[in-house]
C-alpha cells in the first residue's frame, strides 16, 4: 500500500527579553542552577504576576512577520499538570484567545517549487524549569532558572508531507525569528524546541490517521531523523495489522531510537481555566502600527534584494539571506566583488565554521576582514592560491589580510619587468623544452605550457602572478616559433 505522511509542528520560541514574562528575574543563559528563579516564578503565596510588555511587543512583531491576525484582546489561562520542573503545578499560557491568530509561512523547496504552510496561531506562555539527569547518581536535579522565561508557541496546521518540508519550515521559522530579533535561535541552548506531530494514512484518504507527538527536538538534523524513524514505525505497525496509539514520544539522538513517554493528553486533561491573577491584555491599533514600523527586513525581502542588488542566483541569495548574521557577514564582505564574496562565504567560511562547530557570529574572520582579503585578490596583490593561505592566517588570529600577507611574505609579483626576467631565465635554462614546443603541432602547444609555468612559479616561490606569467610566456614562446 502507498502511504502519505502528514506532519504538523508546535515550536517553542524563547523570546530574548532581559527579564521573565511575569517577573523581573533575569533570563540570562548559563547561570548557576536556581539562582534566577524569584518568588513570583515559584508562585509563592502573596505574589502576583505582572505581564512583561516587551514579550507582548515581540509576539506582535512575530505575528506581523507571518502576516497573521493580531488579537487586540488576549487572555492568559492556567494549564494544570504536575511535573517536577513546573514549580507552580500549572503553566500560565493562552488557550482560547491567543495573541497571534492565523498566518502563514512560505517555503522554497528547490527547483522553483514553493509551498505555503498555514499557522493556526501562536500564543504567549511561560517556560518550565529543566530536569538535570547527569551527576546525580540515579536521581534527577531540578534547575528552575528557566521557569518563567517568555515563549511564543507557534502551532502549524498539518500541511507538511515529509521531513524535507518539515525541516524547511523549521529553518524558515528560525530565519524569521532571528531576523526580526525576537529570539537568538541558539537551539543547543533550548532557544527553539520543536514538537513534531506525525501521522500516516493510505494515499488518497481524506481522514487523518492517529498522530503521535515527538517532543523537544532541538536541531534540524534530529528532526529529520526522528520523522524518518516514526514514519517507518507507524507504517510497519499498520501493515502488520496493528493500530497507532496516540501518544507522546521521545527521540534519542545518540542511539537513533524513540520510545513512548506517555499517552497523548487532550485539552480537557489539563483543566484549563482563565488565570485569576492576570487581567485580559488589550492593545490598540497604535501599538500594533508602532511595532509594524519597527519590523526589520524579512528573509524573503532580503533574498529578493540580494538577487537585485548583487546579481546573485536565486539559490545563492536564498542561502545567504536565510540568517540575519550570515547576511550581514556577506554584505560586509561584498563591497569589492559580491560574487567572489558569496563563493567564499558559502565555501571556505562555511567549511571552517562546520569543522570548528561555530556559528557565523563566532567566526574569527569578520565580514570586513574577508572583504579586505577579496580586495587584495582583485587588485592582484595575491593569487587565488595565496588567498587561501591568507584566509588561514586570518582564521588563526594572525591579523587582517594585509598583516598576514606581510607576515607570511605572500605578496604576488605583478611587475611586468620582473616577470619577463623570470620567463627569460626559465626559457634560457630549458632549450630542449623550447625546441619541443616549437616542433609541436600548434593545436597541442597549450599542453606544453604547464612545464614552463611550474618552473617559473617555483622560481618565484609561488608569488608570480599566474595570469600575467601565462600571457608573457605565450608571447615569448610564439615569438620563437
């Protein structure tokens, strides 16, 4: 039987406010456990939450970026459940009246294919704490620093049909929230976490199959792996005559396995009710329009500009515009030659970052430094081969391009007189090679140039301008024929 996969995502996006959603406690990452959870975060008796206006501003900004409806009146609810890292015994969230209504994100899937994924809504809520399982000898520790950190949970419609589309959606969402500056996007730190709802059904069937939810995936690679594993598991069960249990599952990225965590809850399991400590929040058109004016360039707009301004291909522009940090890096490097800059950023820079497991913001070579190196390449100060050595020196902290060129003695020889002297010396020392060139059929002489070029480059210690050497060499050899 042919099967069709149906995928929807729920994405937790941590908002990068300085303080928590209902208290003045810090949201800074990496502090000692339990040093950033105040009495309000822990719902101690006598404390009352106050909504962080900045969290609202960032949520509205997201809604505008995905062309969604914005609720002028939204309500906070209590979602009741027990878990050790949920200090209140409930989570303050939004259910029936979320801040962001229906919107959409458009995906580019390659080969000119696009797909629109609908957003059902996005709601504000507080994050839970974190369970720590290492170094506790069979027990778990609880760090409540994260409790109360503001989130928007973005809920998509089940519009995706494979892992390629799901990952493309996740990447585009990551690009949007980082580009508009509401989230740092550091998935390894939990700034974005993906819950993937997956079901399969016979191809052509309208009714959706029973879904499972794989929770807390924090990388695109893990998402792709988890989807492939779960689709295969569900199809195997159905083809063996079994049925799918609606449940929450966890994916183990080390073992490449998944396991059942608990049966999937429904809304009524959480006994939602409006939070008695928080009044409905009302915003007006002036607030929304003020936020709209603060919206920076969106990824799709940036891609179109890169094609128009820098004459890049749609593919190159899509890669370079996906991340705000990468886009800024490229533009800083593009002043001398945009196409060369694009090739270096997508090639050598990306390879080095991947090898060192660094983000573009952590690159020891800045966009300005790369631009200066490309300028030295364009003005023939260095050759393409030497440029790689200059880049290596900059990456190792030896300074900017000019400093590395000076330190490593990499300046290319482009003086015509000096180059002609080198060519004359090599021709005089290799009479037999010259004679062989003269006696070779004209259509095959080009292949004979390599021997001369190799000796000239060796004599110049690799510093001769290869384009100029080639021109001078051919001119002098042809004069001898």
